[in-house]
C-alpha cells in the first residue's frame, strides 16, 4: 500500500496472506466463509497447482508469527472461466481451504455484497495488504483509505486499457494512496452504518505504482461475481465433495 | 524463369538467362495484401519497387507498417494509393510487366509526407527514387495516377468525414481520433461487430451470447438458446435435461445447474417459513415424519445460511398440493444434500410440515478497539 499506515493487529480479521515456498507471501486474500477465501486469478498464473499454496490468517507481521495465526493448506483453486490474462478482466478466483478456520477476534469473514450492489463514487473505503510501499516491502499489514471513482472517470486515466463493469476503481488522481505489487487479491472494504464491513473489491491492477505514472487502482468488482461465487461454493460443498 | 510457367510466359527465348530477365518474367497474381485491396486494379507481380520478392514479404515489411501510420497524419490524400503502387505494383496481364506510378504521384507523396516522417526521426523509404518512374503520358497507360474516386483509406482504415484515414480499430473506441469526431458517430453495436442487447444499448461480444453467463439486463443474451422438449428443462448452460431429473441429488446438467436452488424457504399466509424442495421442477413441502434436528442444520447450510435458529413442526389438516417424505432408513444413506434423501408418493402420517428459521452467518465485524484511559 502506498501512502497508508501500519494496521493494528486484528483490525482487518478477514485479510489473509496467500503464500508459496520459497517466496513466502505472494498475494493477499480475503476470508468470506469458514472454508473459503477470495483472491484474484492472476495470482495463480503459472502456479495453478493447489498443493504449492497455503493461506495464512490472523497475521499482522509476516516476519513474526503470532499465537492468533491460523494456517490452512489449499484444497481447490477455482479460477473464473472467463479470466483473460491479456486484458486482466474477470480477475477473480475462489480458494477452498483444506479445513475450516476457527473463528476468533483475529480471524473472521467479511460480508459479501448483494449481487449487483453498487458502491457509489466518492465513497471512502479501505484497502489493506503487505504489498510494496514505494520504497520497501513491509512486514506489518498496511491500510489505506481510498475514494471510489466512477468507471468513466477511471477510463480517462487508462487510455490503453478498457475499464469493464467487472472492475471498480478507487484511489486518487495523484496516486497518493494506492495499492501496489503484493497487494493483489487483498480486500477493498467499505463500512456500513452499524459497523459492518462489506467486500466490494479485490486488488487487481493499476499503473506501475511506484513510478511517476500515477492514477487510481483497479479492483475486481466483487458484487458482479456474487452469484458465481455462491454457486461455486455450493457446487464444491454439496455436489462435488 | 525459376518456375516453368514463367519460362512459358517469356516465350522460348534466352531472355530468361539473366537475373534481370527473371524479374521481368514473373506473372500477374491476385492482390492479397489487405492494405491494398481497394485499388482500381486487382493483379500485381513481384518483386515490387521496394525489392520485396513476394506479397508475404511485402506484408511484413517495414514499409507496410510505415505507410498506414503515415496516412493517419493526412499528409497527402493519395499517399495510400501511391504506397500500394509500389508495394503491389499493377501488373499488365498481356505483358506481365509492371505499370509504375507516375513520377508526379511519387513526388507529391514525398514532398508532402517526407517532412512529417522527419518530425519523428524517420526517413522516406530509400527505394522510392521518383526519377525511376515515368512522366505522366497522355494516354495514362504507361504510369498510374489516382482517379478522383480512388479510395483514400485502405480497408483496415476508417475514413473521417474530413478525409483523414484512421485505424479501423480506433473507430468507436470512446476517444475522438478524427478532428471532426466522426469516428465516434453512429457507434451502434453492429457497426462495431458486436451484438446489441435487446431493450438496452449495451453491446456485447458475439461469443458471449448463450454461453451460460448473463451479460445483458434481464439476461436477454441467454434467452432462446435451446429448444427443449415439453418434458425437459433448460440447464443454465442451455443443455436440456428431463424434468424428472431436476433436484434428484444427481448431476444431470453438465454445469450441475439441475441441482441448484433445490431447497428454499417459502412464506405462507401465516408467515411460517415452510421448507420447500423444488423436485422435478415443482415445489414440494416436507413432511415432518422421521425428521431430526441435524436435517434442519443441513437445510440451512445448503441454503447458504449460517446457524439454525428454530425448527417448527406445523400441523395442518390441509395437505399441501405436493409433498416429500423421509424414508425411515434415511440415516443409512450416504448423501450430501437434503433433497436427495426425500422421496415422493408416500403418505405423511403426522400431517405435519417442516418450517425453519435459519440465521445468516455473522460477517464483517471487527473486534472492538481496546480502550486505554488517558
């Protein structure tokens, strides 16, 4: 996260780290149910074998595992069948964990939006992750407040790429607060009155975030995929297993 | 002269012994270079004036990229015509000889467009020395000059109202490329090679029609995609599957959609949420005979809801129109869904029906921040 700040442990209990040896942390991910996390499809490019991955939850400092940390192996990776690597469209995947997580203060699922539920432009939401900070990779989870930007306005920043309805944009023209390499798959969450947080986006792509070419970040639009997500979880829970 | 046919074309003379005569001997062939398909002639022969030996070589040459890019600058109205006369020179079918562009066409092109190339640090193609081309003749047969009606833009270009040629891919891309914005006019789906969703202006790709993923409002792109028999139902991917197999516990649609949404809760007038199973495409209520609490939990989980709150057994004298019952030996069956345990055609002895209240799983809550006295 560029321009963010270090998060307090437990503040984002749905944030998880998708890890693979020998690199360790590769991408962010988001807990949505006891056995299911979401991330983006591009995290698995060239590494679609579930056996090489693990998901770490309840962690704040990647360098100092805590007693609240839970680790699960990956049982199944479900990539969106329309994921297009060339244009980074339909950039979403579902990960089935090897076993249920134990829900604690530090490990809790986030809410999914309703299908086609929109988050209005100019709403302020949060992004989190262990991605690049512009000058270094952090050990501690970072958080940043970003503003939702309309697709039309977002398109004007990316004249070589098409912003589709499967994407939402958030951030600032100046790029002061933005997601960056290593944040992919992590959450863009917005708070509802009553203190409930809903997952509206998954960090997907943007400009080269620590260059001088700035602009907002582009996130996979979770509400576009809710029906697909629910179907896949149902199929893999009740019909295939 | 490399090929026998060429030898024939030249006649049985010794002209074909030297390299230069081999060149002169090549036969006319149809033009296939996309950039030049709108010329007032259809045949060419090689090598061309740029030294390319075949059309394939011409198509991947630097010049075949340069001229289309240059034509967008609107430097000369007949630049593309000139470019084609040297890339795919006109072939005279009687003599199998080139008909070159006229010197004036070459000079006008160079005069107006060379300076544009200079701005970006590029040079005019070396092989286009205009003195090699003849002066315009009176009968207009020894060299080529463009007619008034010659197409200025190649088929891979869009012609702006102003006359400028822009790449066809830039038409209707949401950005104005013609100075008069004409590339962004009449941008209907059909003009862009897309399909227009009925009752909306949304354009989608042809391959998105009937692919099992709704893209248009009201799912119009996924309608009328299959023609199932009366005793069949349409799967989400448009396969046809027998009604009887719907929600029977086995996957019959290749996308498993016959087993989706089989268990629901339906409200009745008394606002009880009766457990309902959508067997064979018809809603059935569930008889309370042999019911156990674990089944209530399974039903709630199957509906994507969290924990079970309340199971109610509601006795009604009035039978529902359709119902399903649990066989007495259901616990011996190894199944993962509730609906595959239930059977039809058995009496409901208790005349009682299952009503459930499931709670949604809690989500999106952060632990309260710790308080520190200051």
